[in-house]
C-alpha cells in the first residue's frame, strides 16, 4: 500500500504541479509582450489559456499533499523535521499561488492594471518553494535509505 500511495503522490506532483510551474513561468513574458503591443493577435488568448492551466492544475494539485500525508503516515515519518518543513513550504507555495499569482494573472487577462514584473517575482517565489520541497522530498535529511 505504501508503494501505491508514494507512486500516486509522485505522479500527482509531476502531472499537477509541473504544468502550474511551467504555465505560471510562461505567463509574465507573454503578458509583457501583450502590454507592449496591445491588440497583438493571440496574446490575450494565450494569457487566458495559461491562466486556465494554472487554475485547473492548482485544483488538481490538492491531490499531492493528500497522498503525501497518507504516504508519510504509512512510513511513520509524520513527525520528521524534513517533512514538517516540506508541509510548511507547501502551504506557503499554495498561498503564494492562490493569493498572489492567480489573482495577478486574472487581472492581466481581464485587462486590468497589473504589473507583469511583480507577477514574475511572485511566480519565481512559488517555483522556488516547490523546488525546495522537491529537494527535501528527495534528500530527506535523516533518511536511512542512503539515497
């Protein structure tokens, strides 16, 4: 059962979080080009698609911590420092996405005044948090696997 939970957790992270990080990273440069050349063909549509990818896969991404908790419970590591740090960083990443990235994207899609440079910074913070969680999940300080 542990292997199944871990497999779903890892696959969900790849399938759900990966597209969000890529689409979110693509959004600010496209927004800058759209603002530099208003009415450019396709820019608004591209922004809308990237924003939709971020929204939809963010919702699907809820599966990642759900199966992560289940896996950690099966492995008996719920109290481990590396896992607690990962949980905190995951919550921060989710908050950055929900409170800063998605609303800024929405404002740009709607044509409201928004700052693509600030959005790029928020997106970078989101991606850095997820990268840190990924490293913690791989390295697992204190792990006895030797990996």
